[in-house]
């Protein structure tokens, strides 16, 4: 089917949106990022396969459509940037969006220049765009892979912040190319102009929206709906107004408006956020399918070995380098750093902005050619092909391998932890959290005292500020997904209340409480709360050091050099076999110390036969115990 005329444009747009919605449903059903289905749909509809969509299908409207779509997408991402969340994130997150972004920008620019022979300006334009990972591809991955909170927060924040900053930097480089700017001072001036205009316009729009939402009567019956529409209109107006004042300043404007409005306490914030999310999904569906449909395979093939070298460098060298540099000295494990290194797919902002720039390049080339400047026109056309081809090649490969295989990568690297909530960020809570995190568990501290919160965060812990005895605080900290809840405050009343709330509202596998007064232990246990008395535990530890010093010293290293783990027997090949038969199959350096069955716990002899559901305690070296756990309980 050739170019769709005006009569065919409406059914074409409707079909694209419909396919986009189906892609989202398939994404939720198969737990694969929707961008995989969207790109596949676009290629299928494009001239390379069915030919339903062609470069002329949208006439001259594509640039405007993509521009407004980018405005909505950037505003949505910026609206979810919370300043307090950025302060909560570990130090590595800040380094990811600063040092890491700089490494990506410079490294990618160098590789593009030397691999393809592209002009420096075009190379760094590609480098700027490929800094962005983006929440539209990261968020679906984090829904499929429940990594530790600090890993998820780092990836999510990186995606949101870099989406905005990469777009602004790319705009400046793009304008520099079109205007022939090359001196550093001129570039700085250009950047300041675009950013300044964007910030001013965005701030004005955000202030106007805030005033309207707070003080203007939006008709009580339809106030939520009117608030949603007002904010959507504001995002589009900020983009258009800034772009009118200074070309390509619109992205900075919507980013500014989104950040300011998102961090202001505006009425109907949940309704606005949900509505913006739905609109963004539709826009994403349309833009990704439309852009993928316009993809020219000849442009990809023309990149040749150089294109493959860029993909390999971006995914296997630059990304791991920036992650390991950014996460140095932090509390990320090596496996988590590798996971973050190999899960950094590029998304909609690079694709849409690259297409937007390519259209502008080709339009300028046409104008230059008409004026007889054929050489300059040829350079711009070649730049457009390099830009679109390189960006889409990186997107296609990273989405396919990194987003599509994220779950398998996480399982191979063993970065899906048990979620543990520890209420109380004092010395006891932090000491417990440190031991659990050393074993790779996902620990979230809940603490009400702001000074204690800051101390724990400075030490690298993930801390949720709030009252642990409040159901909403527990829920927002992740109690609904927690396997273990530990009440470890210095107040027994609080610990008891937390334990009862956790048991009744969230039903984790284990709820433990710290009893500061040993006289309260019996009362706790009568209410069904498993309790550890600080006084008794201290006395037992001292007794162990007196009577069993070797064992006590070894136990003190649990989770570091040695480990003890209790695990349920689910492996079919172990059921019905004796300890004598199973022992040689266990990793060297560990053994089965205890077996619990039907509430009875014993030290098994060699002829003890294992049954499914037995809980066995494995003791030995840390790595050996981890390997044995996977052998006994493969799931």
C-alpha cells in the first residue's frame, strides 16, 4: 500500500493506536517490555514488510506529531522526578546521572566517529541521544525483575533524569550543526539560550497551572477531569511557546514544568498522574510503531561492521564501565553491578528525537540543494542516515537482548533477593540490615526520626521515612511484597503493634520482634509474635563465647566467609534419597547439619531419607552454601 492519503490517515492512526494497546496487553501477559512488541509491529507495518505505512503516510505532519509526542513523554518523565526520592537514592545514583552520563556521551561519540567516520558534531549528537535509557523501557523490566530497592531506584532514576538531560544536550548539538556553530563560547551561549528560555517558559506555565489547580474553581463535579485536561494542555503549551521563542527550547520547557509541578503538592495529583500515564502509553504506542515503520533497513545495513562495533562498544564496554565507575565504593554487589551493566536498553526518547532531527536535516538539505549547495546538502543527508541508523540499531539490539532477556540475566546473576522490612533504623536495625545485605538480600529500613534516617542513608542503607506502626507507611515501603518483617525499635509497644499489623494486613512468611524488656517476651509470644529478647540474646552470646569460642567466632562471620541457611527440599532428584547418597552431590565445603520435619528437628544420620517439604539446615562456606541452596530448592 502506497502513501496513505487524507482519507486513509484516520483509519491508519486508529489501527496504530489499537496495535499499541494490544502490545501493552501482551507485555503485561508475557512480562516482556512493550517496546519489543511495538518495534516488531512497526517493522511489520512498514515498507520493509507489508508496506502499510510509508514515509509519506503522514504527509508533512509527522514532525509536528513527533514533537508534541516527545513533549508529552518528557513531561510525564519529569513529572515523576521527586527531589526527596533523589535524596533517598544511594550515592551511585547521582554518579550515574553525572559521571556515568558523561562517560556514555563521550565514549559513544568517540566510537561513532572512529567506527563510521562521521563528523564530530554528528557523532556527539548520537552520543547525547544514546545517554538516555528511559523509564518507558526500564519500568517494565523492574516489574518483571524484583531486584533490590537500591538497584531499582538507581536504574529508574537514571532513566528519568537522563531522558530529560540527554534530550536537552542533543537539542543544543543539533542547533549547533544547523547554525554552523563550532566555538566553545558559542556552544555555551546556545545551550544557555535554549535552556534559559525553556526554564523560564516552563516555570511560568508550572506557576500558572499550580495557581489554577489550587485557587480556581474547576467545577466541583468535574474538577478531577478538568485538572487532568488543564495539565495536559499546559504541557503542550509550554512546549509550543518555548519552541516559538527559541527553536528546540520546548523540551527544556516541558522538563522544567514537569519537575516543578510534580514536586508541588497539587490537588488531584493521583488522577493527573494516572491520566498522564495513559496518554503517554498511547503516544508511545503511536510514535514507536510509526518510527519503526519508517526504519530503512538499507540504512542499518549501510552501517556495516562499524554499526556492529558501535553496538558492541555501547552495550559491552561503555555501559559496564560507567556502571562500575558510578557504583564504586557503594553497597552494590558485583552481580548487581553486572546486572545494571547488561540491562540498559535505549527507548523512545532517542528514537523519536533522532527521527525529529533527521527530518529537519533532510528538509534543510532539500533547501540547500535548491540553492545549489549540493555538497552541504549531501553531508546533511548522510548525517541523517547515520543518526537514524545508529540510534535505531542500538535500540533494536539492546531492547531485544537486554530488555527481552532481563529476567534470565537476573536469574543467572542471582540478583533477585528476598525482601526484608526492618522497622527501626537504630544500631540494632542497621547491624541486622548490614548482615542481610552482605548476603544479597533486599533490605528496607523504616525509621521516623529524621536524624537517624539521615545517618542510615549516609551509611548506604535504603531508608523509608515514616512511622512503622502506620499501615500506609508499611504498604508504601513494600510490606505487600515482603517475606520477612522485623520490628527492631527500642520501644516494645511499637514492636508489638508493628508485628500485629504486619501479620493481619500483609501476611509475610515471617514476622519477628525485638523485646527490649525480657518480661515482655511471654506476652509477645502469647499473641503469636516470634520474639527475640535483647537481654537474653546478649547473655546467650556471651555464654557461647565462654563455652564455645570457636563456634562463636565462626558464627560471627556468617554471611561473609561462612554461612548457615535453612532451605526447603523441592528438588525431585533428592526426594527419597538418603543423606549418604545426597552428600557427595553437595558442593565441596558444606554439609547438612539439621533436618526439620513436621515440627521435629534432628541431626540426621547417614541413612536418613529426605522427603519433599523437609527443611534442611546447610552449614559451610558462603559460596558452597549458596550453590547447595540452588541444588536443594531450584526454584
